[in-house]
């Protein structure tokens, strides 16, 4: 009986001791930023900024200030929340007087308006660049004196609307891939004409993926389209002077030069695409043997080039 009472009293003492240890552990503060405790710096102010409990309940005021600055990234009005419980921190600023309030309002207004002003400047610069390009193109195609005369007699509103459409129409026209349609038509009808059948051979049913579309991808390059479209009037003028110098009209000479340039370039592009198509159809995958490795993976040889057909 005495032994039972002694053991029960020991259990009660242990429970009291463990409870006191837990209470001491709960009341002991740890900073979840720098991991310091009360003993490390007894003068540092503490704050409980969110609903967290346990080791993330307390944090030094200076540590949480640095962490908030890091999250706001230079925007003092930005909202910051606890990374554990997502509680938004209550950030209070001292009253600095009416002058600071006005300056803050002006600064915020400028910060919000600047993106729209910058966008307007960029759009305006592009517009006036297009107007200048359109005017230069008119003088280049029609002639310097004739172009100036036409623009002086035209309505200013027509010029402000019409001149920027010149580079836009050139770019849109460049994006029309008429060569693909012509190439598809020639392939479909190549069997009717012996010459076309020789120039546009088919790959056979076992390798033919499509009669109309070549197996190689032909991605659109924005910079290539832009440069080709904007340089077209200059190239057309050069071709007109080179091949149609006897034509008295500057406009007709430039138009004929442009048609000649587009036709020659389109024919060369059609021929190039057809040869790429044929090369792709005749492609072969070789056995991975020592002879093929020495023949095609040798830096001194033309890698990827098949031997001539026997």
C-alpha cells in the first residue's frame, strides 16, 4: 500500500515537472528569421504578427521589417502575408504631415500614369515612322518632284491616314505565301506535262506524305518578313532602272521592276522548295555499322551527304 502511494506521488511529481517544462518551452520566444531567443538579445523588441503558433509565433521587429522590405521590393504600399498561415500583416506608418501625403499621392499617380504615357510615346513614334516611310516611298516610286507635288496637293487628313498604310500593306502582302499555292498547283498537274513531271517529280506512295505540302517546315520569321517588305520599294526601283530604263514614267518603271523582282524571286523560291522536297523524300537512314560511322561521322568528310547513286 505504501509502495503504491509512493509510486503515484512520483508520477504526479513527474507530470508537474513535465508540465512546467512545457509551459517554459511555450513561453520561450524564438525568432523564425534569425533563430535567436530572449537570451541572445534581451533588448530586441518582439512582435507576434500573425496567427502562427509554436516556433513561428514570435519574430524580432527588426527581422520582420527586413523581411517585409524584401517582399515589397521597393513598393511601401505593397501587402505582405505570412508565409506559413497566409495572414496579412498589419503595417502601420506614422503620420508625416500633409506635405508628405501630397507628395506620396503625386508619386503614386506618376507611377500609375507612366506606363500609359510610355505606351503612347511608343505608338506615336511607330506611327510617325510609318508616315515618314510612306512619304519617302511615294517620292521613291513616283519621283522626288512628282511625289512632293502629289503630297502638297493632297488633303492632310488623307496623308495622315494613307501614308502609314503603305508599310502596313507591304508587310501584309509579304505574308501572302503565293509561292506555296503555285508549287502545289504544279505538283498536282505535273503528270500532264512531261517537262513539269521532270521538274516536279513525286516521291512515290510509300514516302509521299502530301502532294501539296512539302515535308520540311517553313517557319515565318518576323524580322525577315519586315525587312523584305520594307525594302521592296527600293529593290523595285533598282530593278526598274536596271531592266526598264526605257520606260519614261517613274511609277510604271518601278511597278514593272517590282513585278520582275517578285516573279524572279518567287521562281527561285519555288525551285528551292521543290529541291528541298526531293532531297527530303530521298533521305535514307543507314545501318549503324563501322563503315558507315567512318564514312559519315568523320569530320573530314561531308557529314549527312549520301554517296552518288550507282
